[in-house]
């Protein structure tokens, strides 16, 4: 099981087209000991994942312009080096729930977000990946 120190090694990528939500979520997660990177769409998120190897979870808005959650996930799953990174889907739209289920996300969080639920979900995922973005040894 990962300790609090392991959470500090866990980098979470927050992907949402709403800059205010990205900033609030980043602040809340950093306060809880996570390292946080952000992206405004799926294309930018893929670039970050490919350039930074220590991302252990992605919080992904399902409905976004440029590249939505489904397109992001499809591309992520085709890339061997990225497919093991778990996705926490986020949506506030009724149609987003079905889209989130369709992408086989590790978890689904409804907007408006409950920050305790966000921290618990990411903490669980980081423990499962041993805080380093890969499966436990």
C-alpha cells in the first residue's frame, strides 16, 4: 500500500476545457500532496503524457472541444506506453455518463465535483499503481 510519501510522487493530469475548474482542482489536489499538471483538451493531454513519464492518473472531462474524452481514450489505448494509465472520467452532462462508461474509465465522478471523493478516488488509484504510474511490483 502506498504511503502519503508515495502520493507526493503521484502526478495527476487534470484535463478540462474549463480553466477555473482546472485551477481549483489543481489547488485542491496539490494541497492534498499530489503533483498536478493540467491540459485544456485531449490533444494537449496526449502531448503531456508522452513528454512526462511519471503521470499516474488522468482526470478527464468527457465533453471537450478539440479532442474529447472518447477520442483521447481511443488514442491512449492504442499507445502501449500510455494505455496503463488509469482514467477518472468527469462529467456534468447526462449524456456524459454513457460516454464515460464507454471509455472504460477506472472511475466516474459527476460535476459539480465532491473534492473529498476526488481525493479518495485518486488516492486509491495511486495506491493501486504504487504511486509511480505503473502497476505494483
